[in-house]
C-alpha cells in the first residue's frame, strides 16, 4: 500500500557560531556635552534618537561622574557592537545617511577602542 499523505519536511540547522564577538554586548563611555539639553539624560536621548536606536538596543546606562573637562560621563552597555557603532557615529555628529565608508569606520572604531565586550 502506498501512502499518498505528504510528510512534513524536517529542517536541519546549518548555522555555524560566529567566531567574532560582534553579537556580544559592548560597553563604552561617553562625555556628554549638554549644550542643547537640560540634563545628561536628555543629551543621551538625543543621541539615541539621532542613531535610530530603540530601548532594546541599549541594555544599561550608568552615570560615571564628571571628568576633568567638567562634562558628565556615562557608561553605555549596548546589545552589540553594531548598535555601539551607530550610537558613536551619532555622538560624534557624523551623518551616515550618505553611507558608511572607511573614513567613518576608522573614526568611529578609534573612539570605541577603549570599550570592551562583556
């Protein structure tokens, strides 16, 4: 007897773990100049908005203190390095609407160099 009933296909995962840490959380510090904002948190919110990030993209924000330049400093924990790059570009005032080129990447990654994966 032949069974004409279709059987469901079995899906086999062929994904390979990414050896690069880009999917891990990333922490970086920022001196927040608050010229157009009332508080450091308003300045942070403005950068988040300019970077087109959502609440899910940022895991934690901590106030570190005031640096020697008298600017308040915050430590931001991002979901991953990609979100950190977008935030940093907005923080540095780089308009990436025209595209992300090697010069933008160099400037952003130079700023992120002291940061760390967690």
